[in-house]
C-alpha cells in the first residue's frame, strides 16, 4: 500500500469513526425529547452522552483537517464547492454544541425548550447535510478541468445525495435508541427499546435501498462488496436483537451497520475522491489531489504514535462512564 | 468585492474566536492551579473556587469550540486557492492539532466535568491538567501554521506542481517567529484569564465582603504581573524577529515612510494614515523604535517607501505596503492596554503587601473594569500581526487576492456573512449573559458542609 492509499483509507476510517461515535450522539440528540418523557428523563438521556459527545465530535475536525493535510485539492474543491451547505452545517453544529452545555445553565422551562429544540433540530440536520455531501462526492458534481466546482447550491441537492443523508439519519436514530437502551434503566430504557424495535426494520429497508443505489451509481460490477452486505445484514440483525431484548448486541449491530454504511461510500469512491459529472477525465483522485510524500510520511509517524494513545484514553473514558443512568436520579430529592 | 467580503469574514470570525481562546487556555491553567491548591492543602474554600471558575471555563469552552469549527472550515470554503496551494504544509499542523490537542482537551474536559464522583481525587486532578495541556498544545500547532504564513520555512517548490511542499518539519517547528509568537500568545492568554479571574474576584469581594474570593484575587495577581511583564519582553523580541522577515509590518507600525537611524517612537500622531506620508508625531521617544525593531540603540529601520521600491523590483509591479493606519494604532492599542495592565497589577501587589487589597474599593472597582483591557490588547495584537502581513496571505509566496475561492460567488458570501453574523451575535449575547450570571453567583457549597468530608463530590451534570 502506498502512502497516498494509506491516507485515503485513514480518512475513510476517521469518517467512519465519526459516524459510529457521534452517530449515537445525533440519535440521542434527536430522541431525547421523545424518549425522556419528562424533564428528568430528558436529562437522563442527555447525560448518557454528556461526557462523551465533545470528544466524539473531534473526529469530524480531524477528518476535515486530515483531508486538508493529505489531499489539499480534495479539501479545497469540496469545501468551496459545498459552500452554502457547509454554512448550514456549521450553523447546526453550533446550535447543537452550545445546547448541550447551556440548556441546564438557567432554570426556566422556556429556556430549556428552546435549547431542546435546537438540540433536536441540529442533531437531525448535521448527519443529513454530511450525508448529502458524502453522497455528492460519489454521485458526481460539476467540476471543471482545473478542479473547480462549477455548479450552484441546488446542484448539491441530488436525489442520491439526499437519500444518503436520510439513510445516515435513519441509522443514527436506531443507533441512538440502542445506545440509550444500553445506557439506562427503568422506563426510559423500555421506551428506547420499544422505539428501536420499530425503527430498526424501517432503517433496514432504507439501508438496503441505499446499498443497492450506491452500488449501482459506482458502476463497479454486479456483485455487491462485503462491506455493503455487512451493512444490510447488521441492521436487520439489530432489528431481531431488539426484539430479543439484547440491547448490548443490538448496539453492536447498529455500530457495524453505521460503520459499514459509511465505509461503503468510500470503498465505492476509491480511488476517486470527488467524481466530476462534467467529464470523467476531471475526476479528483487520490493521486491528483495528494500532498507530497514527505508531508505524508511525517503525518504517518504522528498518527502511528498518537492514534493509539487517543483510542486508549477514549476507551478508558467509556469504561469510567459505563454505569447505566435512570430518570430517578435526575428528579429533585424529596425532603424528609 | 468578493475578496473584501472574504477578508472581512475571516477577520471578524477569527477576532471573535480569539475572544474565547485565551480565556480557555488561561482559565484551564488557573483552574488546574486552584484544584492543585485544594489537593495539597485540603481547604474547602479552594475546592469551591475550583468549581466556580471551572464552570466559567466550561461556559467559555463551548463557544470557543464551535467558533473554532468555523475557522477550520473557512480555509477551504473561502480560501480554496490558498488551501490548494499550501495544504501540504499548512494542513499538517492543523491535522496534528486535531489528533494531539483537541482529542485530549475534549475527552478530558468531559472526564473532569462528569468525573467528580467517578475518579479518585488524584486522577481527577490529572484530568484538569490534561485539559490545560490540550489547550496549550492546540495553540502551539495553530501558531506553527500561522507563523509559516508570516515567515515560510522548511519547504521546497515542487517542480511538477509549482506548489510549496513540506521538506523539513523540524524547520517549521523551530521557526523563530513561531517560538517567540507561541510564547507571546501563551503569556497573553495567562494575562487574559488572570484579568478575568481578578475582575470576578474583585466584584465578589466588593459585593459580598472579604471572606471568599481573597485567595483567587491573590492568585490572579500573582499570575497576572509576571505574565504581562514577560509578555511585553517576548513581544518586543518578536517585533525584532518580524522586522527581520517582514520589515513592512514594523515600519508601518510607526508610519515610518523614510528610512531612519536612530529611530524614535511616537506616543500618538495627528494626520497620518495611508496617504499622508508626513504625519505630525507627538511626544516622540528617541531611540525607542530602533530598540523595538532591531534591539540596538542606534538601529536602522528602513522606511516604507524604499521597501516598496525594493519589493517592486523583487516581486513585480504592485503595492506592498500594509494598511498603515491599522498598523500604527493597533501597535499603540496593544502597548497602551498592556501598560495599563502592568500598572493595575503593580497597584494590586502593593495593596497586598500593605494588607489592604480586599478593602480597597477603588482598586476593586478598577479591577472589574480593567477586564476589557486584555481583550483590546489581544485583538490589537492580532490586527498588527495579520494586517501587517498584507497584501500577502503567505509572505512572499501568495498574495491574499490570489488565495480566495474562485467558485464562491458574491451572493454566497453575503448569505454566509448574514448567517454567521446572526449566529455569532446570538452566541455572544447568550454567552455574555451566562458568564455574567455565573460570575455573580455565590460560591457553591463545599464538601465541608457534608458530614463526611471524604464523600464523593457531585459531578457537574447537564
């Protein structure tokens, strides 16, 4: 494997890591109102990801920065081409990020309702827009010979891109529901499982459609690749496991489904990074957008040293906060 | 027009971002100091202060993080030609920042906030130090990237693509502009957070009497005074280095059109600006500019006009003088705010020595209002650095006007400007309200109130 190929794979892994980890945060953000029941329940739901979501979001920053560093041509065309979509994405990320920290900082129902709304909306819009963006990479955008995007905002909203976004949102919902089921006890746990039971089969159909469409667009032969098959199998496995009340395994299944769905976009994309709908000769590839080999070598060393460290303390964090939460502990204490 | 808007957007978003950054860097460090004091001495007061200022830190971090996200996206969104040209070098420190610093900072901040009752006291203390280390590491990487734009080193121009390519990472990480600039930023961050802690403590002492915030007041002064004095020395050394690599920047900071030797520094001027080459400079301090720009009593500073002629010979026709008005006044805004902070700090130390600090209402009032000074100082310092680099986006390699995204239209920039404007205003208001509200709260209960001093402390849940 060459350095350039390694960095494409690494970026795909980072995006996958982002969706696996932040995916359940999005799910919790979307579902905390539905599953919480009351204020104590909503707080319990949010606190399942309280210590985790901020670190999970760093995967997005690292994905962007790694694209910038390893494939500047990709980063430049994608970020300037998807301009308005990214403005909306940033708005949603800001609203959502702030809402976690600020909703509990002032004791008023209207204040909390406002932040809850922003949290729910933001958690829906972010995976939707990133899905549109990733779908567009594979489906193709008007890109000219000098690698510049030549379309408008509306060119970005293609059916496949939108469906990619919807697929990711659907997996986030199921993934978030299995996560809450795993991390709570009592009524909220039951409600999360019930929702996962209903959401998982629907998500399964959506993922099936997505995989078929992705494979058709990429045009790499008739047989689906193993990652795509894994995505479909995992999400139907999750549907079955939630019926059996095996939330731990169900969460494992939604994790695999999320990882495989994200990875299938990148496996079909390779070795391209952005498909040009203007002319296949103008496709951006890992080769015509990459940094020099010295820069890649330096960063490879940095990754080899620090990624294991990051994974180790992230795993430790999940271990520290392994305890299940209940709505009860967020109810005001009775006096006497 | 597109260029101007893109520049305004970057300037406004980064100035806004840097209101929060130094508070985060400095306050993480000060909170860690407070918690260490508690760990060592076991005084319940110190724990209550740790949690009080830690809450302010958390409120501040939230905005710093989301505004930082905008910064990272903006390179590609508005400056795609720049990103395409220099991503090979500029992208590497950004990627390292994410991997090495942001993960550390975010993960351990989560552990700190939620881990009070899950971790042993020693490990919990380590988490806040990890946060402080993460914030300082992130400043290192972004300063390495920025310093490369001021003084590009460690690269070769690729024969095939014509783009600069990283050839020596060590040179990038030992760039003198980076080493001195990074130190300068760290010290300025300590000054900023110490001034915030000082202002909050002073307000509390004035309002509630001298029982609770005396320790944080003394701690903030003990950090503030050495930090601001060192920051000024490091800043002056940075000025000498920048004068070597970016002579325009320093000449413009004194509106020095003609070459001088020795050169004086004016306290203010009448007229001046970009077209008036002979402003009336008032209260000139002889030899000071020579000292600031060259470290020698009789040093020569080449004027803007000869520099312009020299740059035209080197880079072709064009106007290479930065905005002189901004340079001149940013320099003074920065230096004068720093001077006032020094005076306030020395006044405070003198009062501590006389044992009157917590009762001097005049000092406490002044200390509250002085909180504005470090923010003026930081903003002016960045204007001096960044506006002084113009018309270059990377000194000598790419002009700012060549770095802008070719595919982004004027309308798109207007839309993003409006959306960011609304978001940042809303964010600013909410953040200001919460910061003020939480700064004015009484100290929370400490563990001494509980019957069992070793009982686990409640975590700071959402």
